[in-house]
């Protein structure tokens, strides 16, 4: 495969920036987290992908192997059938990563559940599932990696969002979960700082060529006009933010939520909801 660095990250980054480092990513077979992994491995970082779907994890590991330079000694491993809601499973994946790759320097908590649902049609189990995957899953993963990260004075990135910065219909479950993730990051940054561990969040905005965004594009072809930068985000935008937060350039940054959205959330989101409030009222009044 003929791949240039620009496909995955800005070329300003030093070659082999993360040589000898190891990163574990949950949700690593998803669109955004896989892009983060691609950029990291191109810069010399070994990768451990963790995910629920064994087939997707296997394919992701194969794909990531193609992003290595000829002289790149980084390794890629994967653990499928691993649900972050199950602490024992994520702990097993962490232990296997440490045994096979030697250590864990970086952690990306990207496992998430998301769908659109108004409160009227949002079941108790569905709400709980998102909280369990996003928030509890993030806690479980950090808990499992804590000793490894202490020994390497590592760095952690949580994948958050901007939905909870204002009221967004049909996203109460995700907003609640991501609010918790931001709060957890701030608290852990204070607790872990004296140990040499940094904790930050990346809050992506509308990122093109992802499963979630493609559903929106079908409904609104002029979406990019609603973003101050006048374009949708690229997965490489998130990859660059990841490289920055894991690099020595951010060694004095912790407890921060880095928003990567082209200024979108500053505009508010209510104007992107078609036929507000008529559509919303119809949903809330309809029978379950």
C-alpha cells in the first residue's frame, strides 16, 4: 500500500517520535481510534488494539501493519471479544499487552456507544448501556492500566465530545456519559500528577468519513457551512491532537479538554436540528 504521512498526520512531527513506546487503545477498531493508532505506529509506537468485535479487531491489526515503515520495529497486537464494561476482561488484555510488548506508556480510552434517541423512546437499559460503556468502561480501563502507567509515568487520553456543553436533543444519554468522562479526567489529573501521569481529553467535533457523521451528511449536504472553519473535520485532525498530547510538547498540560471541532460548538447546535421544535415535540408526544 502506498501511503504518505500526510494521510494520517501532519509532517511536522519528528520521525520515530514514539520509538520504543507502547499504546493501548480501547475502541481501537473504530474510525477515529484506528486513525490515532495509524499515526502512532507510523511514528514508531507499538500498538495494542482492544475491542468487542473480534473480527473488526483482527482486520484493524492487519491494516495497521501496513502503516509501518520498512525499518519500523513497532509491533501491533489485538484483543477481540473484550468488553470494557467487564473489568476482568480489560484487565486480562492489559496484562497480555504488558507481557507481549513489555510495558504501557500511553492509553487511549475510545470505547463508546452512541445513537440518537429522544427521552420518550430511550429505554432504561439503553441509557445504562451508554453510561456503562463510555464512563464505567473508561474507569475500568484506567484502573486496569494504572500500575503500568505509574511505572512508565505515562499519558492518558479520553475521547469525549462537545454535546454536553449545551442542550442537544436526542443525546441526553451521551451527554451524561461524556460529562462524567470530563469530570473523571480532571479529578484523575490532580490525583495522578504527582505520579508523573498526565490525563487529558480530546473532544472531537463533526469528523467526516466516519459512520456517525455519514448518517448526518445524508440529511444535510450543507453541514460544513455551519462550521466556522468552513469544513468538516478529518480523522487526521484527531490523530494530530493525539500526537501532541502524547508528546513532550505537552508535558505541562494535564486535566485539559482539547476541543477539535473547527469552532462548531461555539455556534450552538440547535440550528442543526431539522424542524425544531416540531420534530422534537412529535417524538415526545408519540406513543412508545
